[in-house]
C-alpha cells in the first residue's frame, strides 16, 4: 500500500464522518418539539397576521418538505452558506465570524498546553530521584482526570485572582485573560494523555534496544529522548485526536465560567431560542475540527512508526 491510496482512504472516511454528523444533527433538530418560527413570530407583541407568518416561513424554507430542507441545507453547507439565524436575523456565518476565532484560540492554546504538560509530567516521573516523588507524579494524572472543568475554573479564579491577585477578573488584558481559561481547559485533557504516555514509557523501557543503549553507557535522559519518546508517543497521538472532541466541549463550558464570548455563548443563546441553523453550524464546525485533527494524527503516524512508513513507501 502506497501513501496516496492511504491518504485517499483516510480523507474519504473523514468526509463520511462529516456527512453523518450533519445528517444526525439535522434529524435531531427536526425532532425537537415546537416550531421556533411560530413561537417567535406569532407573539402578540409583533402583531403579525397568519399570512405574514406564512411568508416568513417560506423565506426561511420551513414550508418545504423535510427532504428538500435537508438537501438545501446540505448543499448550502458544502458551499459555505449556513443559512440565517432565527434570533439575530443575520447570516449564521456572520455570528460565527465573531464567535469562532476566540474559541479556536482558546482550544488551540489548551491543546498545546495539554501536550506540553503531559510530556513534562512523564519526563519528571522518569527522572525523579526518589520513589515517593515518582509515585506521586504517577498518581497525579488519576486525580486530575476526574476533575470537572467548571469546578477547576472556579477554583483557579478563587485562588489566582481573588486570593493571590495575580490576574484581574474584571477587564484583564487580551492574553492575560486567556491564562486561567487555558489552564482550566488543558489540565483535564493533559491527565489522560500523561497516563497513556507514562504506561507506554514503562513498556518501551523493557524493550531490548533500550537495554542495548543503556549498556553502551548512554545517559538516562538521552535514552528517554532519543529511543523511548518516539515509540511511546504513538498511542498518545491517537488519544490526543480523540480527546479533541472533549476539548471543544470543555471550551464551551470554560467560556461560560469565565464569561468569554465565543462558541459557548453563541451555542447557549441558540439552544435557548431553538435557533436550528446556528446549532447545526456549531455541530458541523465542531465535527470538522475533530475530523481534521484525527486526520492529521493519522498522517503523522508514519513519521513516528518506521513499520508503517516502510509499508506506505514514504
């Protein structure tokens, strides 16, 4: 098997997942009780008559059969047209252009910090000079993996902002205001990554090629970085791709805790108003980010696994 068929197969699987996410979200939103258009425009305060409400429903395409609505939405999403927000009355893309960048920035920083924390924790656990310290570092991920995101955020605000006064709660700087949200997001994600990395480092250390490197007098740090890290990182890469979905969900909760304007607040408003177009756009964008991260992880695998690299001929 060569690299290009491998790339084509992975890309086709990614497109299939995106189509399934779009279809599932469309069906579930169609099954919601009530009609958001009628709830909003039949309000006595607006004073609209039945014919005017019918014209509005026609403008939104709500009077068409379900299969036509599905096809119209699908072709619109493919071309980048996400429809119109029921609550705001503007294109959904306009709201996303405002809300998406802060969430992507937060998720990207949280993801990067989670990887760094997992790597540093695994390295410190292997280099710890005392058994009790090594045991404590090994137990640390088990503690943080069960910590709820919203609770961790509140604790960090109480400790860092209110007690220590290091970061102001009101009107922090652009990057200063991202410190606590990034930590809140990164710690629960770093915990399972560190668990997997620690377990795999222990397994790789028992391999014969590690014993040979040690017999040649190589320092422990050199053995870890040169011979162990690459082999132990493969399962962590897979888990990192899977956890990215949890990262997006955590970003929504984190934004609510810290009062950040992003996809979290946009989703919260859309749920309260049954704004189907916005909700479906958020679901598809989240699925797209998840699929892209996992696709990148799949393409990075040959760089770390010589067996797969030889099989693909790269």
